[in-house]
């Protein structure tokens, strides 16, 4: 006797077996253990700002502090951490798990816009932000080094050749370049001396 024949000839037994399977599934679902380390993606936004020549103390007081004061007005923030180094500051804002990351990014952008007047005027560019996942780690690190090619040309090669090529690969989420050196000239002019020399 096949299973289908048994189910057709004995409908009451078939119904009881179906109910037993449903209750066994519900019991098993309730008894599932909770993962000790669940994979969750925390909504985190990283804000970075640069001020060439600024000491870590200057970055903390002149750049990071006004930004953090504005970020504290945003709802749903779990923690704010900052890292200040020579010429740059990085602020990591972690939001509550139920906070929408896109709405949080809009709030962060509005807070940065409100802070622009309080930041030093000689900053080359306004602070920027990006959505990050702290659980993500780089899977590949490449270092460029040359005894004959200057660092500016190595940086141009990384920006124009390596980064676009890696970005087009399937599965690559982000390509970041660190330690870049570019030609930069900063000139401070004394208007009085300039007018005196015609």
C-alpha cells in the first residue's frame, strides 16, 4: 500500500498525522536556540574632515567638537566616537538598530550643513560622510612602492588605473585609497605687501 493510497483510504489518520506534524514544527520552532553571535548590521555613519597642518588638539577642538555638538541633537544615536590625528578627524556615529540608515544619513548631512559656519575657514573641503558596516573588513590590501617613481605618480596610478579596475569586479563593494600624495601649494598673501609691490 502506497502513502497516497493510505491517505485516501484513511482520511482521519491523515488529518491526525498532519496536525501532529504542524504541532511538532511549532514546538521545534519555539525550542530553536538563539545564536550567541547573531549577524546584525549596525547602522553606522562615519564622518571625516581634513585640515592640512592641523594638530590633533586643533582637530579635536576646532573641527570635531562643533560637529559632535550638532550630532548630539539627532535622535536615535547609541554612541559617538572620534579619532583625531594630524590634519584629519574621523567621527563614527552608531545608531539604534531600528533606525533607518538612509534617514540617519539625511540627518547627519543636515547637521554638517548647520556646522559649516563654525568650522575653520581654511578647510580645503567640507566634512564628508559615508555609511559603513563595522563588521566589514577589507579582504585585500595592496601596497604600492617604488624606488624610481615619485609618490605623486604612484598615487595617480592607483587613482586612475587600479581603483577603477577593481571597482568593476563583481562582488566588490568599495575600493579605498589611503596615504595618497598629491601636489598641493598653499599660499598666504599679505594684501599690504602685495599692494606695495604693485
